[in-house]
């Protein structure tokens, strides 16, 4: 019987880091492929549809953001950015483009493996109950078709933004703490940078709120967390 091994696409051009990752992945019984350029990464992903992508942003023929956007056109596979770029703006752009996580080099392999396991085992958060659609004001969510509309227009949410919205709707009226949301969405809370959740909430509000500065759906409970009205 064929062993069900998870496949990871490594998009990296540093041979030392590639060696470090591949040795660790072999020990963890992950199958893997390696791409050293944007073009090769997109080609391998489209051809093989790996279960997860480890992505460096600085590639010889372009920016890793291009890889994220290409992946998000066809799949929700987890993308973990592993980059030496530490600027907050770079992190915001990567997460907003559709990355699920961001790890800064240098990194501990144990932590990266924990993030990989969390990303692979995390099932989509869906509201409980029989309803396949949710409507409130100018917001409409079709869970069956993964379609979100705001103000009568369809909006594109990244996989993480969609999961957060589903979690909030499933618990509407309740205050969800930062720790609870991090554990439900990412599968862990330790190691997640404080600004990560704030970035996703800001981008989600920009997409579904008529006036993000005066939200009607996602309310901030200062010092505690968030609540869906």
C-alpha cells in the first residue's frame, strides 16, 4: 500500500539552507521538491500540487510574492514564508498576498517543523449549523461556494482571512481573545508575532467593511480580542 506522505515544495536558492531543510524533512518523512527560481516554483506547483510551500522572497529571477499570487489563483495550499527580510512592510505584503505564516531567518528548525505540522493538520474552520449562507447588512458569505460579497460585490479573501471570518461568524456576539484566535487559526499561539493577527484583521476589515475606521461587523475589544457584531 502506498504511503501517504505529505509533499513540501521548497522555494529557495541558498544551497546551505536547502541542505538544512532537506535533511530535516527526510528525518520527518516528508517528501519534497526544490525550486530555485520564481518560474521553476510556479511550474512545479502547478504540475504537482504539493501539500505545503516553504518560500524565500528573494529569488534570482524575481520576488517570491509572485509565487504566492500564482499559487492563490488555483489553490489554498499553506505557504510559509522563510525570509531574511525583517521589515514589517514586507511581512504585511506577504500575508496580504496570501501567505499563511512568516518566519524570519535565522530560525530554529524545531519551530519551523511545528509550524509546518500545524499548517498541515489545520482543517478549515466552518461555522456550525445547517445554514450554508450568512447575511448581515451588506455582507453575505456563501460557505458552500466559498464566496464572500460586500456591498453587492464579490471580494477576494486569502485563505487565512476566510478562516478568521468564518471563526468570527461561528461565534458571533462572543468576544474571542487573541490567544484563542491564534490557536484556532494557526494551531498554536507561541511564536506567532504580535502584529500578525492585527495585520490580518486590518486587511479583512478593508475588504468587508464599508468604512474600516468605523467597522460595523468586526469589533475590537481593546486589550482582549475581537467580536463579530
